[in-house]
C-alpha cells in the first residue's frame, strides 16, 4: 500500500511542471484568463452503473466547481450512499446517508485557455450517518447456544481526505465529460464501543485507505459567454 501511495504522489509531482512551461501554442495570441471563468455542474454516472453491474453499495453524487483564472477550481461535492448486505450466514448490515466533500482542483493546463483540463486536487469529506448490525448466530464463549446480536440505529461521524487526479474534455459548446480517480484515507473514528461501521457513505468500505472513481456528465454556466 505504501508503494502505491508513493507512485501516486510521484505522478502528481511529475505533472506539476506542465503548467510552468512558458509560451503559447504556435499561432496563438497572448491572452489572459478572466478572473471568473464559469461554473460547472457535474453528475457522476460511474457509481450508479457500477452498482447495476454488481457492486454491493449504491452511490449517487454531483459536483459544483468554479473556474478562477482557468487555474484554481474550488469544488463542492455532495451525494447519497448506502448499502444493505446479508452474508447468507445470519449477519446483516444496513446503512445509508448523505455525504459531502469540500476541496479544490488545480488545472495543470491553465495556460492553454481551453476547456480541456487535466487537474489534480484534494478533498475533505464527511458524513453523519446511522447503521444497523444484526446477527442470529454468534457463539457465546461461555454458553454453547448461539445468541442474537442486534445493534440498531448506531450513530457515528466519518471524515476523510482524498487526493484526486482527473480530466475534463469539451464535447460540444458548454457540454463536457470527465473522469477522476481518488485515493482516500480516513481521519475519523467510526467505532461504537463493541462495534464499528462497515461502510461509510461517500468513502466506501471502512479501512485506513480506499480508492474511488467518477465519470461525469458536465455542463458549464458562464456570464453570457459560451465556452469556446
């Protein structure tokens, strides 16, 4: 896991100089990006399709980000995630709740002044949620008979950070598509005494490190000027 994280950071560092190269493409006039370059609304289709194809949890999300100088993009992401799992041996887990992420993207192709972006970024994510755990077949260490184990309506708060890398490509006018990959790490405790959350909405299965991806349909809103 440590080697994967090192490779991820190395890729980000290798891509940072892309925006530092001087000059424009041949034949392009010198032009400065406006302070406000539009607002983008994105709807992820990757996670709903993944659930349809067989993943246990269901998740839907959207994002809104603002273009500042075609370089800095503050981002707000929000969605709803849940899981209902029965292992077939008497163990049942259920949870669902909204989640939110705040962060920023940095466009490494800012000087191109185009709607084709390659970005890196970071997020802070969180979700306040409840979960249920049920089991009909736990073995009592003292008495031989199986006992039931019910922990219903357990409340907890999950929070995590994400490193993000992604691409946004203009399809036609203000309509775009894009994808991102994410490396996540928990920074909050989601335990409740003798149990803990197995799934965290917006994060995925509980663990110190998780991975995620999005593939989004995007529309740009700007101040009366259509994307070129």
